[in-house]
């Protein structure tokens, strides 16, 4: 790549301004940019007009810098003086050139109202501001990047269309208007916010029945399950937006009550409905996947926005489970983890050889959720650790991607602070660091293969920042 070349067009407004321009030119040269400047390249007795015209029309000149101060702007608009002749050429080029990025206005001065002095022909275009000495370095970097064609903000590569949009939409929950009403009411603090939220969550839970799979002879059941949960992703995203607004703007106790009722109400879909006579356990595997994701994302969102009261209440409270296989009972949050065995069967049928196809689908659908996957992994890990400490069961499926996560999870890193460690204790329901040390000792002895997500072992101490927990004020 050849060194870029620029021509500087400016007005001889004053000796101090000429010095300012000269300093700019020298800085550009020091940055690897060849500068054409009358003080350097126009010899005594040379034709100034011819020089300016040649510079503006020279194809080897990559950029023409218009150094605009009050004098330049006035002369350009009045077409007088050397700069007027030069500007007449530039103006014509600005309007005729397809590649208008060749011309860059650099603001050297502003008026008393803070408005840039700039020629009329350039008013509708962007410029680089070097008029403020305190922000000069930032503006100069922007100028350098512009000349080199390497802007600070690069447009990312275009991704692929989300899979759920490619599927024919056959199920409509009919909750979109209610979601908008609930979010608007919550954000604006309206008196009806709680009622609007309750209405949305109630209808969402009721209409979740529409995602019940009817057996189709022409389709393998595992294909139906994957298609079903793929289609649900759009409604999950809608729900997550409502949960996010609820966590951020609603009173935490009120939010916790609403979310607990909602989460409890959707547990029924993991069981056979009363009007169903014959069924297999896997018939509800789509719901098991969906409900697990809803709970995992809900806790993640609460932790993301520091809503500890909501998160701990959802983890501490019991959930009423009405099962046709046994008497109704109360469960802790473990009831939101039920293995969708059909996905394991699909893994075998298609010979995919994946550690967890369920984890793969969660990661794939995460791309449209608005929640960072590492945050989801952290929540999964917290739920797992809490269950292990209290003799429960929660398999953290997302940790099959643990190899992509360096260092400790954020919440454990922050818990080096004694104040933050108090929050961690509430989430994990422990009284002190010793319980975490005992967990690490037991888990290390069992090995990663015992838990099924890493045959190479897991560095528990690293993930939990164990050595540095509760060591700072």
C-alpha cells in the first residue's frame, strides 16, 4: 500500500494561523502522509492558481484538506483572493465528483455561538473539528483514520438470517399488543403497570398451550420438537424484553411476585394435561426445553441489572407442582430443569456426536436473545453450584462451552470485594467462603467427567476466583 498523499488548501489569515496549518502538515508527515503545501511545494515566482488547480485535479492526491477558518469561509463564499480561485475549483469538484470523500473540511475556527466557519458549498457534509485545543488529539486521530481509510468503527460482516425467520409461522401467541402495553406502562410508571404486566404474563402462559405438539405421521418426532422450539424463539425474545423492563423499572418485590406466579404457572406444561389419556414422557420435551430457557434467562436478566432481591426470591421460593404421576408437591427451582431426552435421541439418530444437542440449540438461539451467552453460562453455573452445595440437582448444560470461557466468571471476580461477596452468599445461599471451598474440594475429587460436560476436568478454583474471594473491602 502506497503512502497516502494530501493537498492542504487554506487561507493566509494570519501568521498564527499559517503556523497552525504548518504544524498540522508536519504532524501529518510524521504520520506517514505525504503533504502538498504551498509553503513547501510552490516555488518563488510560481503560478499560484496553476499550482492550486493542479493539486485539486491531480489524481495522485488522495485527499484535499480544506482548512476552514473565518477568513477562508468568507473568501470562499465571496470568491475573492487566492483561496476564492481555489475554492471555485473545489466547489465544482464537490458537486461533480462521485467520490466526495476525497474532500475533507477541517474546522480551525468557530464563531461566538460555537458554529463552525465553513464554506457554503460544504455545509451539508461532515467535517473534522480541530478548533478546540482540548479535543485536538481526538480530532487529529479521526483525520488520520479518514485519510488512511481505516475508520474507528468498522461495519461488521453480515450474518445469516435467523433460522426461526426462515420457518413458516404457524403458531401465533397473540401477545404482541399486550407486551407493548405492559412495557410502555412499566417504563412510564403508570398506575396500571402491574395490571398490564399480569395480563401479559397470564395470557402468555395460557396461550403457551398453542405450542403443544400434535403428532404428524409424516414427520419424525425429534424434527417436530426442534421445529417447535425454533419457532418459539421469537416469542421467547418478546418475553425477555418484558422481563427486562420488569426487572429494570418495576419495584423489585412487585416484580418478583409477578414473575414467580408466571414461572409457577408454566410448569404444568412439563406434565400431561388432564384431558390426555395416553402419552410418552418425551411428548412434552419441547416444553421442557422452553421452560428451562425461560427460567435461566429470567435469572440472568435479574443478575445483569443488579436486581438481587428478584433473583434471590425466585431462587428461594417454592413452586407448586401438580403432577399426574404423584401427589402435588412443592419444589425449589430444580423443577425448571428437566432433560429433553428426545434431543439425545436425535443426537444419536443423526450421529451428530455432540456432548449436548440441547446446549447447542440454546447457544444457537442465544444469538437473537439480546443476552450475552457468557452471562447465561454464569447463571447456569451459579444454579449448579447452589444445587451441589444443598444436595440438589441441576445440570449446567451450557458449560459444555466452558473451553471458550477464560478466567473466572464475572460475579466471582467482583466478589473479591467483601461487599459484593455478601451478594454472592445470598445467591448461593451460603454463610461463608468455607462452604465454597468444600464444594471445590468435593468437585475436584469427583472430576469433570463425573458431571458430564468436560472429560478433561474443570478448574473450579479458577472459575470461582476462590483464592481471592472476600479479600478486599
